[in-house]
C-alpha cells in the first residue's frame, strides 16, 4: 500500500514575513497592500482569532482588530522560501508533486520501507527540519491516497499531523459537513444541501449517487469514490521539477562590507550548486537578490550561453551581478538562484564543430566540485570544502564579526 503525505505550509505569506522579521511573532498580521480597497491575501493565526480571513476587505479587518499589522507582500521572498521548502521535502523523497506555492504531495512509500521509522515519526522530522531551517510551520496529512492526505492535512493547524487509513476514514471524514470536502466549492455545496446531502457520509451512500449526477455530471463517480475513501490519481512528480533552485541568508547585522557580502555569495552559490547537482538540474539563468530593508529589495538576472550547475560559474555570475548593481548600501539579506531549471537528461545543446572542447567543458560539472559533492553526500555530519574557500571565508567573516563587536 502506498503512503502519501500532503504537506501544507501554515499561513505561508504571513509566516514568511515573520521568519525575516521576528518582531511580528505573536501579533495579528495580514498580508496585503495598504489601501481601503485592498483584499487580504493571508492572515496570521493571531489575526484569525479576531475573525479575519483571506479574501476579506482590509477595512473590514481593521474594524475587527484596531491594532492589526498590515504588511505589504514580498513575492520574491515567498518564492525563495517556497523553493527551499520543496528542496527540503525532496531530500526525503523525489516523488513530489508541487500543488501550489505552499503545498505538495509526496509519495513516501519507498522512504518508509527503507527506514525503520513510522509515518508519524517521519512527518515529525519533516516538520522539525522545515521549522529549524526556514522558521516556517507546516501541517501534514498521511493517507493511502492524495484525496485523503489533503483532507487530513487540513484537520490540525498549525503544525498538525493527521493520519487517515482505509480502516478509519469513515469515522474521520464521513461526519464532516459536505462543504469541507476537498473539491466541493461554495456554489456546489448549497445544491447538495437541497438534495439532502449534508455530510460527506451522505455523499458516500449508494442511494444518493444518481441524485448527484445532475450536479456533478460525468464527475459524479469520481466524487462518490472519494467520499468512499478511494482516489486513483497518481503523484505527478515527472512534470513537477522545481522551476528554480535558490538560497538566501539574512545577516545578523546589516552590512556594507563587500568582502563579507561576497563570502556570503560564495557560500550560497555552493549550496545552490550542491542542491542542483543532487537533483540533476541545470539552468542558463542566474539571479541574485539584495534586500536593503524589509520594504526595499532588488533582483537582477543574467542569461548564460550554456546550461550549468557548476559552483564556480554560479559564484562568478553572482559576483558579476552584484558588482553591477551594488552601490555601497547597507544590506540585510542576499540570495542566489538558478531559474527555469531543467533536468540534465532534457538538455540537448548543439556542440559547435569549431569549438568542441570549449562547449564540452561548459556542459560538464567541475570535477573537483563533483568530488566534493559526492564526499558531502557520503560522509554524514562532515562538510568538505576547498581549502582556499575555507581560509578566505574564515578570514573575511572574522574581520566582519570583529568590526561589529
């Protein structure tokens, strides 16, 4: 039997803002533009306690909570954290389907067979890893299929873990109101109520199947099966490779020390390279992000004439972009990203007959970095780096910390 996880980041946009601005923690926060006509995108759980929810007009939310904190959306931040979240999940299983920016389905069957952990223990480990590395909370549903996993992940938030099995699904989902069933929209639920279908259990009854055909049409059987705990849809992981591989870091103190900032770009480039190599992803688009304040940031991208996941290429490109746009301002965060990545197997570059050696070199991952990558993969708890990189970074970071003591 397959074991499917549905992993959902809780109040993602609000949580993302709190992760880079801890002073917002525990406060009623909403994400939207500051305008009377604005519609709330996400509300923190503290804001939800006042009855505030997504899609609510901002003026209405302010009436419910006079001390509401409004934060403008920062989509570059959300995209970066989203990619980092999927990268973490992919270390447990590559059979991953991205459902949206803040949720995914994962087939954990093979991982559980290979490790002596229960599904609950693995879900707890994923939650802990995401929370420690990204300061984000997630809820996880565990089930034998995607539909039940999705239903399970919605039952306990934030940081909940719920398991639904073929034995207990009737006790767990049948008593739920029909509008809580995934796939039943606001327009459909009233129509079902008119037919006397109040709960998911009602929809699961054979005698109600013919009634629902007037509402669901050709999808009636699909909803009937789901109400009975059956979902035959597969994890579509072959078409859901990550569109980008990126990483960012927030400084303990704002800095305009260029040597220190460049050392951070070196670390980030190395991490991005290792992640891309692990998933055999390459790209010809590299970008950096500079964040000056919570409200001000800038992203710059460059297109290469070849595809790569090579550390040296990523780092050199990041430095070139940095030197092109940086003007000495104080920075609080920097990031590096490979955009529009593709799998190496999909790469079909034409090698020039006049410059074969050069093009072959471009397509190959730097051999030294490949060896380092393999060592880091096979030696748990040990991080292998080039000696020159280590010495340079240590010198620069010591200088930075000394200057800020």
